[in-house]
């Protein structure tokens, strides 16, 4: 007993870091049943979900990554990064003064990354404008007999019309003055059969009768997560026939899951989303060079698609490719120096850069 020594101390007193949420490796169904989740491949259904013929989702894992992103956004010490330039840009965006703390965390309606962090003051003010923006009623809801005009010009190839010989930014990308038609687009033909998913004349594009519906629900549900896709600009470019097939397919793949229209629900929303996602992946290698804003936007949407599907390795790959293309396009430079783009265009450039930085930050934390 004489050799015993009692030491009173508080081992947790010097720990300032937050406790990291534990890793989630099982799907929601296996976690609910408290059984082992076995996957033959990272992108395959687990055995339990395959036998039960149910969707194999990882919502708990998504919430885990949200918590990790919140921890990384806090003033705690940041982990090392391979690219010093990217780290410096991210740190600069996160240290912008003047924005109220509550405005930096704006809720979103998307199924993944529900608390998407917006660190740029310009992005906060612009996103606040988008959040309060009123959207017109969805023209697809009125199933009238008005047929889409057959004289509409066919969408061209995704080659951009440049502002000048040295600028990779399309004038149509930031246009706000042109008017577009807002005709109702029926989802059924005259025989009452749902329209096909892809256009007859341009098989790379989603069907022209479906795109207004996709654009509408995309901006309503994902506008805060993807503020670089705005309703009026996107619908105008679609009406003018200059919305590229890659961007059209990625918008459709993300948006269709939020549709409640019987013509789409009856065909299976997950199956439709997979069809558009596969079409986008087929198009992507053909438009990677030269780099363009529209291709970079599509890469970001593809990254979110893979994130929602639980394909973390593909999510990281697309996010890193989008960041690389953003740096090639010079988005890290001050948009105010681009004198050949109006103020609306410069705001969208800032929003795009903020979005790709946050996407890349989340991807860097995904194991």
C-alpha cells in the first residue's frame, strides 16, 4: 500500500479538437437490420440488398462526410494538402471577413451534403439572391395538346462561341438579355405514350420535351448546391439550342430523382438517372479538350452524381478533374480583371470558383 500513488488529473482538459464521427461502412439497410454488409465490388449492391431487391443506399455515410466537412470548415488546424496553390486559395476563401456566421451555413434541399458551406462573401450574396428568386410555374405540368415546334433549331456541337480569340468563356453562358420561349411541353404523345428519354434527332440529348421539366426541378432542389446552374440562363440556352449535350445529360441525371410526374415515375427514376449518367460519361472524353466552363460545370455535376450514389473514388476523381480544369481556365484569378464579361458574368465566375473549391475540399477529406 505504501507504493501506491494517486494522481488527480484531467486528461481531456488540453484537447481542443473535435471528436471525429466514426466511419460508416455498411449501407442503411444492413445498419437497420444490424447485419454484415458484404459488397462484391465498391460500386455493386451488397448481398443483403440484392437478395431483398431493395436499393442499396449510404445515407448515414453521407451524413458522416457532412460532419467531416463541417469539422474541416471550423478554425481548427487544417490537414496538409498536396497542392500549395489550391490550399492557399481555399484558405483565402474561408478567411473572408464581414459575412455573418449564420449566413455561411445555408440549408439545402438536396439529398447529399445538405449543409453545403459557402465561404465566399460574393457567393453568399449571390446565393441569397438565388434563394429568394421566384421560379415560374413548371410548364411541363400543363399537359395540353400544344406540341413543341418542329422548326426549333437542332442543338449544335458543344464547341463554344468565344467572346474573343483568347477567352474560353462563351457569351451565351452569361447572357441575360435574350428572350426565350416558355411554351408548354407535353410529356405524352398523341397516343398517350410517354415520350422517350432521348431525342430522336439528337440522340446525345435528353428529349426536348423533358428538359424544361428537368431544369425547373434542378434549380428548385439543387440550386443552392450548384449555384452556377441558374434557371433563366439554362432555360434560355436550351431554347436557343446551345445547351451542350454533356451538361444537359448531367442536369437531367441529377434532376430526375426529384420528379413526381407519373410519366417518369412509371419508368423508374433511378433507372432514368442511370441512363442519363451513362450518356454523360460517354460524351465526356470527346469534350475534355480544349477546357471549357460548360465541361467543368458538367464535371462538377458528375461528381455530385457519384457522391449521391456512394461512389467515393469516382467522386474524388471528377472533383479533382474539375479543379484542374478550373485552374486551367484561370478561375482562381480575380474575375474583375475580365473586362470582356459583364458584372453578371463575373458574379457567376466567383460562384463557380467558390463551388469548385468547396467540392474539392470535400473530396480531399473522403477516404
